[in-house]
């Protein structure tokens, strides 16, 4: 689930490790440690689990806490034996997954880092880890048990302490300089301001002196002491401070034994080192911890308070115990962890030097132990929902459970039909009182609302036209065509293998056979045994072996979205409408009709079919691939049950105060395990992973940004991933979008530690530079293109992957569609050219080819163009191209051209789609890579016409008009049977503005996903989508967005 991926756990990432070469095994049943301070702690009353044994192994950092908890739990619980072993976080992950390479299986795997993507997949609940190595049938529940704060320490009263205290603390960049083997030049290249890091620097990379930090500090070399490379503590510091610099650490005292590090520090007053908070607390008499500058710019020293509340960042981190998700094992381990989360367990956390969880953190972990996902309630108040009877069961189920979890909230749910849902969320009094959420089992009609460019916000056209609604897909339904189980109709269709959509149309439609034939149906295939009588519709007409009985119908009434969907998908909105039959808004009436007549057939939602499986059979329906497919959870979700699978919607009123109430409700329904379980319980099918991600990233988060709390909780430091540098170059068409995304992503409110450079250069440059082709420039992380890859550059496969064929051929790339552009053919507003095109009603592709191509009339004729239709008033002179040749009423003036230069993907696209790559090429005109030059040419000449991307047309609509285009190469607009279509957000996105709508691409070097992942996840969020519209392009349709999300999530791994 995307929520899990976005929110993560309480901290950490998936790349740290603390494996050690030695294993410390402790059987705490027989363990006596006279120096252990935990011996004197009164942990109070202990509630014991069942007798038996518990095995624990993993992180050496977690080891002291595991041992302390185990010792006191066993003392109180005579029948329980606990073994605790070290071995490292990798060992903890491996052994709880029964990976024999890591040791024997255990009940609890300790870790001081998050799980790696190679070790386990994170479940939808955000904390269940499904093992990928070892026994892959195993899962583990990830529980945060305490917080640690890596402490940067020096000898108390030493020269180093005096220096650092005088400066007020150290910045993270200063720590990097102190511990890293990077040169000053390398640090500068990675974005560090060395004048701030070492204001008194001596320009000698072979030394690192305290005096370089401040002139008042001693002129002595900074001696280092830090854990060895096998430690998770080493890796955490390496990532958070050194940013995984290839040069690694400077030389120093390294050890897996923190006591060795302590001795090194207290023995040298110019030394500095780091280790876990526990060891600093244990040695506070001899050591001082440096204050470190946090993300808010404050110098903060580690303490139980600052580690717990996260202000000691970036060096605070969670510690984990991962419980085997097995009923027998959990019966023993859950009570043990419940003891750990009690008051006595918290005392032990503090005694070993870590920080206990806050109340809120502990409550979340206790819910994980219980296997329960907590419901986040909105403010006390009420939510009103009304609309589709199909969505009703789901809305009622969500409302019932949400109210149980949130007793201060009242949710009212009413039926009434999809039209009612649309009307009431728009405050259309003709449909009833206004509501906060309108349910619909069909899409919005053009008469009800207009769709904004982002594709999911609807502007009400009836009722209160100041209202907007946000459309959420909440489930998938499969309209089920049903007959009585075991009845004559069931036997008939079973013998046929199923029914075709055309046969369903004949069965339900009032059209005659002649009308159906005129509509394109082959009636010999529809009714092979037809009787030629339109007054009857008998089962025997479908097949001679079927009964000679009239087909009785049962279907929803006309106010239902289910009625409308079938009317559109099967009857193709035939004017004659449905044949007579039993109609009702109550699906139970339809069920009774069908079960009461074995010659009857009907349809309704999948939920009602599921509810009546004992008495009804759902007919297999022939899909677009020619297969007969019956509705079930798989076929409905994957779309193979077409054309009768359909989305179900809830539409949220867009109002900041209302969203405070409705967004938590929608979050519960769509993004929690409990809410999703209700989808199946009421008989519908839940969204797939990519659909769910779109509802969250592109819609829920976007609306959350409108509330008082905003969406910064999700787009936080963990999401940003620390300081990064991203390079982008390529298409000038994509440039405005890349620049706008970069500007917003780097903003102080989002990810200010990320630096993004964006360059133009053309699509060929984008392809070349992402492939490290030096002929095109320096390598970049992302190459922008406004065209597809050429066969000479690389071939894109079904997963959007390609291997570079030029440059560094070891590089593989992921192609992402980021927006849609519509090449706009434009003229000066109010000019002679616009008047001419307006009179014509637009231009055909063939007319565009004549206007822009250097081909002669004879060559165009040979290419298949009907020149008498293209230029009805042609003058027979190939040296001129006048507006009057298109129509006698147009100006007798030469057509002046303005278009991009040959390096542009826009040039190439037009050359391919309109000129059909004619060898003669373009006629002469103003060419430029700068679209502003083209705009100036066109606005400066009434006879000029040109083309460029939709963004530049949108930006200049005050002075330019775009010609409607007919997708016909042979004829002129007057003779073409197709309709002329002008470019706008809807026609560009849905492809009806053909052939001039086109995708825009960003291509990612697959070695750079760690750098660019957060940027692209944000770019595909609702906030990023809003930017697409702002710069004048068109956001993706749902299917394309979901496919691109799949590619981003895969990060080039297939």
C-alpha cells in the first residue's frame, strides 16, 4: 500500500545493517550479572503468557534491552525460558524468516535498522513483513521497542569539548568533514559550503584540525573513534552524515566493542567519536555529547526528551523487535512485549540507556501486537452521504464500523440513485438536501459537471455551481447477468458456453432486427435460430437446443446508475431503449423475479449476485479478447470481465471544513485493512495496488493539503530522504514542467535539502545524456524527451525498460510518461488566417501537410492526397501556398510558416504525424528552438501559421487561436467525414485531438533511483499534477498514471 511506503515506520531506512562476526548467546534463565543495574529495578506486577520458550536473536544494539526484558520477565514467570543472542540486524531478519544461512529460526528478530527490500515485502498494514529469503511462507510483525540517539562524544573537560562548546555545537556538514575521507573539493561538489564548514580552513586535505573549525580551537589533529563496518551504528552514521560517500571514513580507532571506543576517547582530549545513546549514558561521568544542528537549525544535544520527540535529528533512530507472525509463537511473544511496554518495561528501557516510546507511539505498537490497525478519527461531528443504491452497501458498512471506532462522529447514509448522488453533493435541491459525499455507480454526465484538467475534480453545473467535488474510485463492481440456478435459461446458456454482448443487446433492447443490423450487428451470429419475429425474443432463437420460451427480463429502473451503465455498455444508448420487463430500484425484487421464472434473465451489481449465489447463476460474457468470462473477484479486478466490470465512486465535496470530516472517513475506508475487508464482505472487489496508490497519492493527499493540517505529515524529512542532488536535461517542451517541479520540490516547505539542476537541449540531448553519451553533454539522472526513443538509441519494452545503445551501453533506463501535450496549430487571434480557418471549420491533416511540406502537388497526389479536396481553389503554382487556395473567401496572401528547429522532438513529431516523413521536408519558414520566437513571428503577421506544444498555446491564448484539426490525410476539412477537434485538456488527454496529442517523457537512469525516487513520487502526487496544469500541459489519464506508478515502484527491477 502506498501509505505504508510513504509513511514508513517511525524512522530508519532499508539499507542499514549491524551484522557482527561474533555471536553472544545468553540463556537468561541461568544468567547472573552482579554489575547489572537492572537487577535493582522493581518492574511491578507481571502478567505472564503461556509456559514455554521464546527465542530472540539479532542486533547487538537491541541486545541490552532484550536481555533486560528477558531477565525480569522470566523471574516473574517460572514456566517461561528465554534465550537471547546477538549476531546483527541481518541475523535478526534472517532468523525470524528461518533463513538457515543466518542461523536457527527464532520467534523474535531484533534489528536496529529497517528491513531491506531484498529481505521482505511490507504488507498493506505497514508493519507486517513478508519474508523473501528463507521460509517465504513466514511473516513478521515489526514492532518499535525503543528509541536510540547516536551520540557524538568527547572527553569531558578536554580540549575538544571546550572547542565544541565554544561553537555552540556542530553542524551535520562539519561532522561529515571531520569523519569523511572526502577532499574539500569533493565536499564542495556535493553541495557543502566549506567556508561555513571550516571558516578557518588551512586548505590541506591531509589534515583535519580543530582550529579549522574555529580559530579559538587547538591547532591539533582531530582523532576519530567509531564502530567498525559490520555495525548497524556505523552504517546509520555513514548514511545520515556521510551520505554514503564513496571515499568512506577517515582513518581512526574502529571497534565493535564500544568500551574500546570509550577508552580511546577518554585517553585523548583531541578525540571525537560516536556510538549509541546507551553507552553515552553509561559513561556520562567521563564523556560529553556534542549538540548537533537539526533540521530546524537548532543545536540539540541527545537526551531522553530530544531523542523521543525527534528534535535530535538526524541522529535519533528506532530499535525494532520483529515477531514471527504465527499463532502459537504470538501466544508467547505478545505477552512478553506487552510486559516490555508496561511501566516496568519502560524503566528497563531507560536503565539500559535507551529512550522509551511516547504514549502515542506505544499505542500504535500495542495495536500492532493485537494485529489491529488503529482508526484515525476526524473531529467530532457528522457526515452525510447519499446516492447510488449499488454503492449503498459499502457506504453503510464503512459508516457502521467508522462510527463504532469514532463514537463522537455520526454518519448518515441514504440511497436514491447515482443522479441523486451527483445532485445532492452539488446542492441541487431537485435531488434532495445537500450532502458531504455523493455516491455514484457511473461517471458524471456532461450536463451535471465539467471535469477539471486534473481529471478528478468536477465543477458542478446544476445546483450550487460554486461547488466542486472530488471523485474517488472506492471499489469495482461487475454487473452480473443472472438466471435461476439450474433453470431452463441456465441450461441453455451453459450449453452455448456463454453469451456475447451483442446477444445481450438483442435480449434487452427494444430495437428491431433491422435496426440492430443497421447498427452493425451480425444477426446470423446473434440469433442463429432466429424466427424473424421482432415481437418475440425466445431462448430458442439463440440455439435450437434451448427452450421455445419467451425471455423474461428483470433490470433496475431508469434512475439507477446500474441501469445507465448497462444502457451505455450493452445497448450503446439505443434510442429505442429497453424492452419491457420487471424494473425496480430494489435489487431484491429483481432477484425474486429471476428465481421465480426459469425463463427469466436479469442483471444487477456483483454484490447482490454474491449474496444470492445459492439460487442464481451468473452468465459468462464474451470479452474483448473473445473469451467467455464469468464475474469473480479476479476477473472483475483485472478487467477481463469486460465490458461489464465498472468502477464505483464516492464524490467528496471540496470545502476545507467539510474535508476535515470526510477525508479521515475516506482514509479509513480506502486505506486501512479494516475498511478494505468491508469491500469484500459486501460483495464488491477492492482496488488493485496501483489504483489504490492513485487514490491516495494523487487525490487524498492533494485534498489533505487544503485542510488546516495540510499534507506535510506525509511529505516530511523521511520522505525527502536527506540532502540530494538531481540532474535533469533534454526536451525544451518538457523543460517548463521539469523546472516547475524542481522549483516546488526544492521549496522550503517540502525538500529544501535537495538540489535539482534542469537544462534544455532537445530530446536527442535527453536520450544521450541519460545514457552518458559524451557527444550530447555530461551525464544526467533524468533525460527529458517529447518523442519516443529511436531504434538507434534504444528499444523500450513492455515495462518501460531499455538498454542504451549509444554512450554507456551498460546503463538501463526506465521510461515514464509524465504528461500529455497537444501540438497546437496556431494563428494570430483576429487575423486573416484565423478568419479563414474559422470559416473552413478547421483544417485537415492533409491540408496541414500541404501548408508545411516542400512537396509538390504531384508528389502529394502520389502520396494519396486528393488535392481537389485539399486545395479546392488551388492555383496550380507549387512555388506559392496561399490562403485563398483553401477557399476563395480566404485572403490572397502567402501562408507564412513558423515552427521548431530540427533538433526538437516537437519538430520530429509533426514531421512524422503530418508530413509522413516526406523526403522533401518542410517548406521554408521561421525556425527556432525558442517558442517565444515563434509566438512573436505569428503575432506579428496576419498570414502566419505555426505549431508548438499545448503549454505555449495555453500561455498565449490572449493573442493566439488554435485551429480545430480533422484526422484525415486524404481530404480537406469540408469533405472529411470526421469531426474537427480543437485542443483542450479533455481532447488532448482522451486522444480525440488526433493525431497531434502526444506523451511527454522523463527517462530515469536505473542506477539513480535512490536519488530521484522521492522527487518522482511527489511529481506524480496531486500536488505535482496541479503543476502540470499550471504550466499548460495535461495530466495523465487514470490507466497511464497507474502504469507509471508501477514503473516508479519497480525502480527498474523486473
